């Protein structure tokens, strides 16, 4: 049976007569459709202190509230996880990942972006490349100086 976009299926067992199964199904549907939708705030906008792998120099906060709407008879266990973008650096307020809430079946039921609380400075391979390039230029300059001094 479907009502207001909500589809319900009833299974009745243990009744000797089909009329009893029918009555039981009617009572189940009536009880379920009387339920009021609930809303629960799981995480509040601006909640911060999230950091990838405990790196306190890279902290992020939630861009939006994470709310869940559900019917009490359909409430499921939830699991939250953080998904980080692979970034070497990010400006303050840039999206650096997202918080995802999944139900017991692994289906995403809510999510919100994670944004950088402050500028993230790069510490990845790109800095190493610039450092080596600078060293090569410096070493090349020393060689050229020796050539011209002869």
C-alpha cells in the first residue's frame, strides 16, 4: 500500500482464515500511516574539529546541518564516515571532503561538505619538487660562477 510517497508491505502469518489476515494487515497499515515523521539533528552546521588522520594542522567543519527524517517504525542504525579529498593545500572555506551518514544497509541517507577552517598549507610532493628545483638552480649557479672565475 502506498500513501504520501511512502510504500508499505505487510506480511501476516499464523492466521487460520484469510479474513483474519486481511484484518491484521489493515490494522498494521493504519498504525504505520498514523505515525508522524520524525526529524533528528545528527550534526550541527559549523561543528568543527574534524581532521584527516589526526593532522591537527588541517581542520575542517561542517558546511550545513545534517538532519535525518524518518518514521519511528523504520528507524535504522546509522554509521557516519568522513571522506577526504586528496588535496595538497586548500584555502579557508574550501571544500576538503564530506561527512556521509549511511543506514545499516550501507545506503547514504544524509551528507554535508566539510570545509577548511583555515588555509591548509601544502606538504605534499609539490613542495619537494620546488625545493629540489631551487637546489638545482642554486647548484647550477655555483658551477657557472666557477666557470666564469677561470
